[in-house]
C-alpha cells in the first residue's frame, strides 16, 4: 500500500462555487494534496481573490468566473477548461442555491432558480466535460465526479426551503443513476451530504455555532478539514472503488440521532 493513497499530485480538478464556503474548503484541501485546481463562481472579483489566496503558498489555483446556472454557462465553462487542459481528473459539482419562503407564498422563481443550479447544472456540466473526464480516466486510475448534496436531501429540517430539500434529494438519486452510466468510461461519481458547516449559505452554523452544536451528536459544527478530508478521500486513490455512494459528513445528525 503506497504512501500516495490520498495524494492528488499531478491531478487537475475543477470545483464549481469554489470561491467560498464548502467549495473553497474542498479546493484548499485538493491544493494541499498537490492538485492543480480551477474554481468558478458568478462573481469574478470574489473568485479571483480566492484563487490568489489559495495560490499564495505555492499552490496552483486558477479562477474562471462563469455563471453556470444555465446550460449555455455550463458549456462555456467546459470549453474554457478544455482550452486549457487536455484532461480533467476531478470535477466537484458544488455550486448551489437555496430559497426560504412560507409554503403559501413560495414563488416559482425560488423553485426554478434552486432546481436549475442544484440539479440541472451538475447534470449538464458533467455532460459537457465528459470528453475531458474520459481523457483522464483508466480502470487503474478512474476520473472522479463528486456532487455536493446536503443532509436536507436525506431528511427534512424545519426550515421552509422546499426547492432546496427537493433539489438535494434529486441530486443524491441523480448521482446513483449517473454513476451507473459513467463507470463504463472509468469515471467514478459519488456525492457528499454536508451537515452544519460555517458558510454564507449556512449562516446559522457560522453565526451561532455554539447553539447549533447542541443539536449535533458530535457536539460541534464541521471544520474545513472535515469537509476537505471527505472530498480528498473520494477524489484520491483511496476512493477509487467507492461508486455511486453518498457520503454523509454531518457529525451524526442524519444517522446517529435518536430524536
């Protein structure tokens, strides 16, 4: 068993929504393990600043700011990657959105925005990057696609984020279906369901960590290392035989909870 079990040296990765939050945690972890990482986000200034920050200590992080909420945006991002790289070893479909509104007032815009970015975009970006992923893939070293879902797709929480819950449940099932197709090309697809991690999307975990921790069996919110570690496992040689699986990283909320 080699010492490079979790190494990503020489790998090329793309992390969508990589400028902040969970995407940034994963991008930083990949860079520390030796990967060259592309990140994308809607806001160019934020994406560029994160890339500069993550490249500061000798790593290689490149920003390609593109809005991937449409199929056209997904295709444009794929074209930009394939202009720069002959192959793509790792794709992390992390970009996502949420919408909170009471049931009787929940708007169509809040449904469509969330479903498009959280379910439609991962499908069509993976489709557009299929040639680049195939170019990197072999039976001995498969390419990887990791979809970032949520424990809200595994069980409901009290917040009225209807389209978010539905989108993440859909992404979990889409992961299984696409995994069955892509493994024939030596591309391994998996998913991660994060729980409470401090981010701009999860301001409760960020701003009220102590209170949030009381509802988590592990008695704390997730750290950057918790998220990076899970993604590195799936992206590296260590996760090559883990196909179609959804890895829950939540301190026990979804599966080790008795209330």
